[in-house]
C-alpha cells in the first residue's frame, strides 16, 4: 500500500511560478491563489489573524497562524515600505549616500497588505511556494531517472590465425576489463599469457591492460 504523502510533500511540489509577482528583487505570491490552492489540496486548512504588535522603535509586526491536518504553525512579518524600511505610526527620515529619505506613516492598508503577505509566508512553512524563499526556480519533484542509450558495441574481427583482434568498445573488451580488474594480483605476465590464447593484442591495448593492473 502506497504511503500517503505529508502535507509538506504535497504542497511543496506545487509549481506556483505563474502566480508570483516581482517587485524589485523580491518575489510575492498572490495570497488569494496560495490560499485557494492550499484549500484544494488540504480542505481542512484554517487560518487566524493574530494581534499586530507595535513598538515605537521597531514598528508594526503582523502575526498569523495556520492549521492543517492538526498541525498549527505561526508566522510574523513587519510592516515595511517599498524600500523595506519599517513603517511607524509617524513618518520619519533616514540618511543615505544619496541624501535623506522619508518613510511615510503606516496606514490600515499597509497593515492589511502585510497581514496577507504574512499568511502566504505562513503557508510556505507548510510547503506552499517555499522554494521561492529558498531562491529556487522550480519546486522539488520526484527524481526522474534519465536513461542514456547504450552505445552500440563494435564488431569483433577474427584474424587469420583464428584469434580475435581485441579492440576497445567491444563486448570482448568489456569481458577482458572485468577479468583483468578481478585478477590483477596475478600480474601482467600471467594475465597476458592467458589473454593471448584467445586474443590478438596490439601494443596500445597491452598498455591499456597494464594500466588496469596498476590502477589502485
């Protein structure tokens, strides 16, 4: 019986790329789509908007929790402006190499927007779009084995004295390599004496065999 996949395995496998918005260097996943996709996969999912904390120095911190299949996880996200500066109840300025910049006071719209982004980040803890936060382009999927076609073996050539001309890339060469590597302790002289009973061996092939015997 196939083992049921965990919530994280199911949600983290969903490709969310078509629903990601780019703003500067940051990626944002649509909260409406993220929640809809989560509910389709996990119908029992619920969330709560918890209290938004405020500090005169640090600003607003939004807080959400999500419960799926009996597990509850929380997430926090500060209210920031377009330059990723914390927003306060009042406007303030800060200095940069290009002069002073101003951060406007936070509005209810800014707080609400952050709450929904916090929810999306909360869902990522369960796997939804988490690869975006990891800086990846695609979700991890089931490993797919790529089978490369085996190159056709060269045909063996018989010599006038009834021996087989040993060449690399043939079935006989594969058999010789296996024999040599298994019996390398016998040394080149004994191994060579055995091989020449069946094969015609050129100096180049003899060197290859010597390398196999001497290989660590």
